[in-house]
């Protein structure tokens, strides 16, 4: 009787190990199939490898992908209290501050302005970035954008009392 019970326990233990091993294999195969079925490959990288859907664009000055609304925000002169980031221009500077890259609204490319000396404006064709009470971006003699020189989005109103 002891031999039969021992044999029965041994058989059950061996059989349960086999079931556990099969379940592990099914789970691993199931995960692989689920991953393939549920994943979607999105390839919206630009020619420089920047992920456009995440808001990244290529910076010619910094030679890397940057967030589109990063840098110094310059609001349109016609709407200085603008809160719509898509209507603003953005400025990124090179490490030595000799070059300024301008990202204009509704434009997928940027332009790089250079300056001849510290304190002088950055210039490219008829565009100028003038350091005055922050920065003023001019096209010809017309002021187009201006900002206080602070990096990032400007918040003009808050929901909390101070």
C-alpha cells in the first residue's frame, strides 16, 4: 500500500511539473503573439531621425533633435499676450552664442542668423534678431516678434490666488 501511495504521489508530482512547463511555454508564446498583434510601428521620423509626432525637430545650430516649442519664445508684435504657442517664433542659440536659430510659426524649416560681435544683432538676409529688452525679431525695418528672453512658454494668467 505504501508503494502504491508513493508511486501515485511521484506520478502526480511528475505530471504537475510537466503541466507547469507547458503553461510557461504557452505563456511565452502568447506574449510574443500578443506583442506582435497589439504593437503598431510608427515611422514618422524626418531625414535627421527626429520623431515629429513627439514634437521634435532638427536644430541646425545644436546638431540634435529638439522640442519644437523649446528655446526663447517670441510672440507676434501684433499680439504680445499671445498664449497660442503655434503663433510664436522660437530662438535657440549655439553654445558660443554666435549663431541664433529661428523657428518661425507654420514653417517646417529654420533659419540660422549670425552676429559679428557681442552686443550686435544676429543677421541673415533681411532678418535681424536684436537684443533689446529681451529680443526683437525684425524683417527689414518691421518688428515681427518680441520676447523677454526667458526660455519656454509664458503663462500670463493663473488659476490660483496668490
